[in-house]
C-alpha cells in the first residue's frame, strides 16, 4: 500500500532537494546531545544521497545515547569529520542555529563554513535562512521534512528493509511524544501513515522511546522528582539534576530524557523547568510550557537558547545554583504575565 503524499510535495524547496540529490560526498550533521529527530533526519538524508549515487559521513559531536541503539545505522555516526575530506555539501539536521552543532563546530569551523550548506529544520527560533535551507516551523519534526524530501526525490520509503522508514518514524514519535503534542498536523499523520506502510514499527518505536527504561534511570527519575519545587504560587515547577545524581544511580546524562515531560504534567504550572549540571561552570536548562501561555523560545531566548514555543532549552555559563536563581526570576516574571480565564 502506498500513501499519497502528493498534496505536500510542492512544499519541498527545489534548491534544497537538488543540492542533496547532487551531493557526491555529503557531511550530514546533528545537534549536540542528539535525539531521535536529529539522528533519524541525518540517516534519512544519508539514504537520499546514497540513492542518488553519492555517499555521506554522519556527524554527532556527542556519542549516540544507548536509547537509540535499536535503530539501524547509529554505529555510523562519528564525532569529527576529516578536515581534508572530499565533502561537497554540508547538511545540518534539526539545528535551530549552526551553534547547535556543538563542539564539532569549534573543532572544524573552517570546514563547516567553507562547504555549501543545506539546513533542514523545524525550529521557530531558527533565523539562519540560507539560499538552500528548508526551515518549516509547522513541521512536527525534521524527520517529517526529510520524509517529504525522500519522496520528492523518488527514494523508496521502504529502503533498507524498513530501516529508513523506522529512522524517520522515530524522529516523529520523539518530537510529537507519539502524536500527543499539539504539533501533529494532517501532514504529520499522512507522512507517518506512509512510513508505517513502508515498514516502520510505530508501536515498537513508541515503546522504546517512551515506555522502556533501565531500572537505574527510573531511580534517577525518582530522585529528581522527589526534590521538585514549585514557586510563583504554583505557576512554575522545577527540579535539578546534578552530576552526583548520575554517579549515585549509575546513569548517563542522556538518561534525563523524559524527566522534563513528567514535570510538565503538573496541573497548575505554566512553566516546567529542569536544571541539569553540566560540569562545574555550566547548566543545561530544559523548559516546557502550557499552550496559550509562556512562549518557551522567548523565555530561553533571554539566555541565548531556543527551540519551540512549548519546548525549548538553553545552556547557561554559570554553576547550577546561580543559573537556577537567574532563570527562575525570569520564568516567574513571564509566568506572572499569563492571564487565563478562571476555570470554576
Ligand atoms: P530539550 O529540553 O528536550 O533538550 O529540548 C527541547 C527543544 O529545544 C528541542 O527541540 C531542542 O532542539 C531545543 N533546544 C534545546 N536546547 C537548546 C539550545 O541550547 N538552543 C536552542 N536554540 N535550542 C535548544
Ligand atoms: Mn526536532
């Protein structure tokens, strides 16, 4: 069965599609602390380039978290390109700005700035806008856009025995929380139908990403949830995760994935925040906000971060206690400005 995606294929920008199809050796890069959307999109771009006779080198500055090991191809990501490699195109996946590439950008800035670039992304805060870029904030996931690119460029979505469809489906499941977030549109669902028809195991992917965890991770969640705090009369809920928590539970930093979404289940909070120690002098901040309330890109934007209106993040160059004090003051100020009709 094939699902008709033709109503949406005209939206694929020819400049982006042509550049990817013409690449002989594409450097395909993910954002730091990679998730299923950036990784799946990169694998999708690799499949397109290969289908058109080229090859791809897949870059992730951070190691791929074990959570994603069930997807085929994760072992092909490397942290660094070869500065003398014969790349003829850079494809940047799911990055709201080039800086989101993380450390690899610092290590190879000349190479990254020299290559012709295609940026495929769905972050509202993305303002890069190069001639070959495709930035569509109405897409639920970058993988939704890559699936349309693939179909537009005649790549069978069932390529690799379903591996391509599974990788792209994983990105959509990740960024919609299995179609639970308000970002799922008819196009998201049509693309997903096409991916399932092409062999993507939707339910298994959803289980792996959202309902299956090592016990150590559940213990980490317990510690962090146990110390949650509310402020601003319940409008802000927050908690913190230190390196000591990781050591005590034997977990990796990537095991914090999902915690913020539990905090965001608070009935009263306009803003849910998780502060994560990132060494002695930096703090990662994850933010979730309620529909119609605080714009998470505005809140994190004050601290140089970004993302989406309902889910965004930032890195603050300060130790956790200081970062928390500064960020909470701004979060409370923005949460106070939200007015809601009283619900009886
Ligand atoms: P998370 O809280 O799950 O790490 O990130 C939520 C969303 O915000 C994701 O879409 C992610 O790409 C984006 N995001 C997270 N951290 C940053 C950041 O430091 N800068 C920008 N521009 N976006 C971020
Ligand atoms: Mn994404």
